[in-house]
């Protein structure tokens, strides 16, 4: 009999390793060595890189936790891979752009932890299933920003598809794009799934609540709370649909993480 495990969702980390570890510690899920307890699993909903001081340490810490951690693709990881952004750039080209004073410099400066080596690492993880674009467990879909009814048409999925079917379809596309990109062809990331108004990028104020997929429970990150707020938020959609936003702003000093449930 496998023991029951407790599943938690952890929001955007953005290079704040100490903040991440404090959040896990406050949730009471670390052992004396600072590692995740054996019966704990976490889904980190993406955006490990950029803004903070320690993204390399965050990656190393999460790797050290082995299969207790599911890592998802955030828009910050995606922009390292996408041909519209850093996908085709060398380190020298990237540095030249962000120091150019060109209007594009500000956009690229958001992804300041980018390097070609990190792009290669992400492609390798995505191609081998160590980094996922979406995850499903216990009837909940985990994705970086939000999946909407219009995405189901793009993905050729039925409205009543299971969260597992949705995650499988999204992961198949991402994995194929990564395998192609590893071989030098980045066109797989031009699929509408990876567009700037797609499920890795859109903000809650850019869509209407009825656009949430009826009855689907989603957990996402991507958007920290507004000024004065510091907690996980829940947005309600049609027929019991919900979008739980677990980006509490670790980079702003906030430390809440979400218990999703106990699973076998
Ligand atoms: Mn994001």
C-alpha cells in the first residue's frame, strides 16, 4: 500500500531561494535538513528565474528534492525558449539587446537570467518530461496562468475532457516543441498554446469569468496580489469552475503556499 501523500502548490519563486524555503518551512513540510518531508509533494507552477538574486540555487534546491517536486513551465521559462524572444539568441546577442537602449531592451530585461546554457537545460528537461507544461492530480489542472474555453478549440479538446486529458495534450505539444528545438527548429513554440495571450501569459483582468472552463478547478501562479494583499486568491467561474492563484509574491516577502489535498 503506498502511503498517502500531501500535495501542495507553490507559486512563482523568481530567484528568491530563501523565501521559497521559508514558505515551505512555515507550512511545516520540511525536515531538519531543510528538505521536503517524505510524504510531501509540491507542484511549483513556474517562473523560477529572473528578478531575484538566486535562481541557480532555486533550481539546485528543487532538483535535490527529486520526484517530490513537479516543476511547471512559466512564461519566464517559455520566453527563454520562444523564437519571438530569447529562443534564437546567443548570450552576446542577448547582452547587446538589453544594453542597447532600443525599445525592445526593456522587454528583454525582464528575462535577465537568460543564458543559452539555461535555454539548453530547459529544453532538455522539457524534452524528457522533467519540466512539464501542465499537470493534473485529484481532478485539478495546474498551469502557469489559466486555461480558457477558447484554448480547448485550439487544442481540439472537448469541453468535458478530464484535467488529465488536458494536461496530456498540452505536455505532448510542449515536449514535441522542445525535442524539435533541441535539434535547432524552434517553430514548435509558435503554436497558439505558447502565444502571449495564451495559458502561460494571460492575466485575470484580460479575460471574463465565463471564459473559465465550466466545472474545471485550476491552480495557477503568474500574477502576484495587488498592493496590501498577500494571500492566495480564488476566482470563481461557471458550474463550479475555479482558478486558485497561488502566486502570493514570494519576491515581495509573502510566504503562503496551498495545500491541494491528500492523494494516494
Ligand atoms: Mn508568470
